[in-house]
C-alpha cells in the first residue's frame, strides 16, 4: 500500500509538467553526446576540406637563422684557413603548383565528398535519436497502460475474493473458491507492482535520453492519441524503394564515401607523372660580408623509383573505391528490407488493433455473463479466472499493438529521412 501511495503521489506531481514529444526531441538533440559528436565530426570534415583546398593556392614561407659563432673555411694562396664569426640568414620563399595532373583538385573534391558524407551522417544520427525518443516517449505511455490493466485486475480479484468469502460463509461455495481467488489477487498485486517498476524504468530511460537523468513524465493519453492520428499515403513498393535511395542519409553518406574514394583513386593514378611548380625566393645573409640573393624559376619533379610505393598506394585506393561501392549495395538491400518490413507492419496495424478491440469487447461481455452464472452457482471459479485472464491479455495486447504501430511509423520516418520536422534538427 505504501509503494502504491508513493507511486500515485509521484505520478500526480509529475503529470503537472508532462513532457511533450517535441520538447523531448529538442532536448535530446541539444544534449545527447551522439548528436554532439556528429556535429564535431562534421566541423572537422569542413576543416579537412579547407586544408585540401589550400594545395590549390601558392605557399609562402619565411625562414631566419642566427648563429653567434660559425666556422668559415676560406682558400688563401692555395691554403685553406678558417675564421670564426657570427652569422645571420633570412629569406622568403614561395612556390605554386602549376600542374600536377589534377591530383590536388581530385583530393579537394574527395575532401568535399567526405564533408558531404559527414553532413549526411549527422542527419542520420539525428534521425536515429529521434526514433529513440519516439520509442522511449511512447514506451512510457505504453508502460502506464499496463499499470491500468494490472490495477483493474487487482480490483476485479478483490471483488471476487470478497464475494467468494461471503458465499463460503453462506455455504454456497467451498473454501477452494475463496483460496483460488485469494491466490489470483496476490498474483495481480505482484503484476501491478512489476508494471509500476517497468514504468519507472521507462521514465528514467527517457529522462536520461533527454539529458535530465531523472524520471520523465508523459501524459498517458498520448499513446491512443498518436496511434489514432498516424496514417500513411498509399504508395507502390517501387516508389517506396526509390524514395529510400534518394532520401536515406545513411545511403547518402555511403554515396559520398564512393565519391571520396574515387577522388583519391584518381589522384593516386596520377602520382607517377610528377608535377611542375613555380618557385622563387629572396634572401639576405650577413656573416663575413652582407649580401642579398634571389632566384625564380620553374621546377619539375618526376618519381623514377620508390620501391613500389606509388603502385601499391594506387592499388590500395582502387580497392577502397570498390569496397565503398559494395558497401553501398549491401546497405541499400538491408535498408530496403527494413523499410518493407516497417511498411507492412504499419499497414496491418489498424487491422490488428481493431481485431484486439473486438476481442476485448467480446471477452468483457462473456466475463459479465460468467460472473452472473457464477453467482448463481452455474459456473465454476475456473470459468471466471479463464475469462478474466483472457481479458487481461487482450488489453495488454491492444496496448502493445498501438505501441508497435507507432514504432513502425517512427522507423519508417527514420529510414526515409522524415524524422526532422519544424526545423527541429537545425
């Protein structure tokens, strides 16, 4: 009784500030480490692209060196002599790649593809978190519906136990009836307690997900409200798969990986051709004497022998390109299987819900009749217990069917990149 009172007080106080779905999503996307990591990885990819872009521009370096003492060797009349003196050198040098057979441009395009893929991965992470919020949020409401079912059973068995007790005292029933209903009453109390524990666990999971680390309160009515409001437009399977290919962020990220691998593969294929660069420098030296020096010209470099490094790197990049293509094909098939399954589950969800509602209606009427027959001595306690058990299971199954319908919808939204609405992911 004390635990029931504590739970009721908690629920009553928490329901005043019940969390909405949009609030839960917004808090999760702002505070969850996975979302923050995805954002940082995207920012890192942007900086990597900037780094690759720098190869397309000139490079200028400044160098300076000062030596308090330095040995100079000088020939005098056929004899070498040495002299100690301080020395200073400073120069500015610059270089610009005139032509490298497109390698720098290929690497930059590859970095841009990586950046695009990081953006898609960020969107994927957001969609995954949103699906988790849907699951946890409506999971709390689902757990509360199980509490309602369990507490209704407690009340039912309390009434039956009292009735059996009075009928035994009146000589209308045996002690077996009384004891069997008492056992069922104790079992129902245990189920109710376990249902409350599961509710608290679901509430805490939601609270941790949104970054509060406390039990989160959800209006129990949202399960029925959302389930009734959800619907999908009829669409052919071909169109559904095409929508998956075009919109799924995981496939977009893999497509970007293919482009990035191709860019690196093209760059590696041109390494053997070397490069042509414009170079120049201006320097100043002050040691035994002071003088300026400068140079400007064109320098070409062609790799003649590197022990097979370039060949190996080129083959490695081509393999990486092939792997990226196969990963895309495999992932697309797996995701299509998920989309198909979620779509079919959602499509039959209403039929399943209606079926379970019919079972509840029929079982409730049957139970009412059996209770009357039991009171008249025309039915046994076994008939009552079986009918009540069937009703309990039907109510639990109905709540589960509604929760599964919402879960199938949320999974479809994630797979088709429709989880982020109302600019909530910005």
